[in-house]
C-alpha cells in the first residue's frame, strides 16, 4: 500500500486497472486490488492440475529431508523439495482420474557430479536389497572416493519409502539396505551420489523394479 500527498497525476478515488485509490486518515492511499475469488466449479484442466499435484506430493513428501539436500543446488527461490516436485511432474502419465507415475522417469537428485557407469539393485536375501555400483572415482566428473552414496526404495503397495541418505562411500561399491517391511513386494529402486561436504550432487539413477524376497 502506498500513500501520496498530491496523488499520482492528482489524487483519485476508485479503481484504476489493478490499483485502488482512496482516502484514509487524511491521506490518499494507493493499494493493489485483491485477486478475484473464483466462482463456480473448477474446470477440467484445473482439476487435472490439482490431481497431478496431489499425486506427486503424496509420492515425494516422505523424502522431503533428502530432497531438500539433493536438489538444493538447483533450487532457486524455492526449497529443494519444491524443486524436486517441479522436476518430477514429467514422470506423471495418463489422464485424471487414471494418473500414474512412470517410476523409471523419477529423479531423486540432480547435478553435475559424476555418476557411476553401472549400478544395480537386487534381492538375494529375505528383506534385503543389495545395491552395487562401479567405483569410478577419479574418472567421472569430479568423482572422489569420499563421495557419499544414497539409496532409496519405494513400495507402491504400501505407499512407503525406505532410504539411506549416506549409505556408503563411492569406493565401497556395494550397500545392503534393510527393507524387511517390503518382503514379498515389488519395489522401485534408486541410487545417487553427493560429495562429502554436500556441495556437489549427481543426477540419480533408476536401478529398476525389484521383487523383495
């Protein structure tokens, strides 16, 4: 809200475009008009946007702490979690009310830190997921043996994530994630890397759908 003694091109009252002029406590006041409230039901396109927002928000919310870290370098004037939502809208397929997520297109981090040339996830023991990757420290872009590896698994049946934000160092080459809660269920798996100081992040990799023993 602005005030003026002689007005802008003279004092005025009433509406002018998006501005409203009035007199308040002896002063001429200029303020913006409040946004119009929507009347009537939402359009189909608006409902589609709302449905996509709710689907992705429900999917990613449990990872908020991780995403605030893994997307912080690419987020501008927003939280890392909000940036993750924006990046993953492209993973939503179908049309409302039959929206689904293409898990192979989901990314849990983005950045220029080098990835591994090969990463896999498998379950050879009940309630366990074994992630393996090639140690390419000193070869991939800015990759160091001290880089931290994060791993994650999502169960659609339970709508639940299990993840470890600092599972191992890059040179370890393997990590076993305890997913006993997912036994007997298929899960979607992901892996990514970040520098020890958290300043450099890789773009995550989808390591496939795995049936947990």
